[in-house]
C-alpha cells in the first residue's frame, strides 16, 4: 500500500475555515457523541461562513481525508479526529512553560529535593543533586489549569502505556512496527541494561531501565497488591528495584537472562527477563 502525499494533507489544512470545520465537528461531537454528524447548512452556520459556494470549496478540500460525508451528514474521519486533537490540545500551536517546582518527596539516590518542570513540550523531573529522573512529552493542554503533581502523575502513566505497547512492537506515536529489546551499555564506568525501542516508520525512540518492563506483569502486580500497593500508580524513580544502584543480575549472557529482585516488607519477588524483555521465570519468597 502506498502512502498518501503528506504535503497535500497539510496543504488541506492551510486555511482558517478548514481548521474551523474540524473544531466545529469536534465541539458538536462533544455535545452529542451519539450523533457526531452535522448537515451542510448546520456546519456552515457553526463555522460562520456566509458564502455557501466558498464554504463548499473548503469542505471539498477536507473530504475523504479529514471529513467524510455520510447519509446523516458530515463527520470526522480517524485522521480528522487526530488532527483536531492536535490542534485543540495545543500541540501544534500553543506554548506553555512551568518553572521548576518541588514535588513532595526526595531523591532515593542522594536525598536531595525533587523538582518538576515543563518546557519545550516535555515534563522533566530532576533532583537538586543533579539526577535526571524523567523526561517525557506532554501536550500543553495537560499542563494548563492543572497542578504540576497531577501533570507528572499523568505523564508517568502515559510513559508506562508507551512502554507496554513498545514491548508488543507497536509505536504509540504512529502505530508503526518497533524494534524493541534489552541492550547493554556502559555508563559512568558501569554496565547498565536498558529497554530500547525504535519505530521503523517514524523513528520514535523510547529508552528506560530494563526493570521497568516488569511493572505491568501480572505476577509483579499481584505481589505489590498483596502488600497493599500498585506498582504503576507510583513514580518509577521511587521504586528501589528501578534504581541504578540496584541493577539486574546477569544470569546468563548468551542467551541474555536478567534477574530482577523486588523486596517489600521482608518478602521477595524475583523475575527473569530475556533479550526481548519477556518474562521467562518468576518466584516469590516470603
């Protein structure tokens, strides 16, 4: 299957009236999600276009790509929904920044206060001791009118979802196929193992400590649940087993097998993951 011309797609949105059409359809869908379509006259009225012929010309530029005509009227296509979301979330036009603000905990690595900020479309979490704990993209709309603690929490949850999809070889950004697995690297004179995934289509790249890939595994979730906790509702930099100070144990190099150990209230959970970040063994000691 050949790709459509992306230049033509962006050209189709190069007019305020056409963007207004997407906004009008989104606003109507929000008010009446069971009936997301609008008639030609209702859509023209909502957009505020006085010239019917001219409006029909602009609507034609959106047809089949961003807007489709059905027996009930006009409604957004999947691409139209995505483009409208990008516009309304502020991703393509809004600029927001938040100066560093303290979170309610200290860094596990050095004990220094932890701060979060938002700039250049990314949420960043760092401690005053110089440890970089998180850098992840977030839409400006997430930041507006929300406290930074909430912004960080949502961003972390989104990052967990991104990694979960990447383990399945799916890119969160474009849904293309990802090459994903555990890679070894030397950092500050020590060996670390990271989960890395790169999209073959759009080039999106994700990287996280190898142990992070365990967070959504049912056995680990059950172990945390038995201790009254949910691993994915907590910040990753507050999990001791994800700390650089507690790297996985290498069980074998060929094939690669890494053992991750988690301790809670005197009980111990261990899991072995392979080079594809798949869990091949688990054990619980109480």
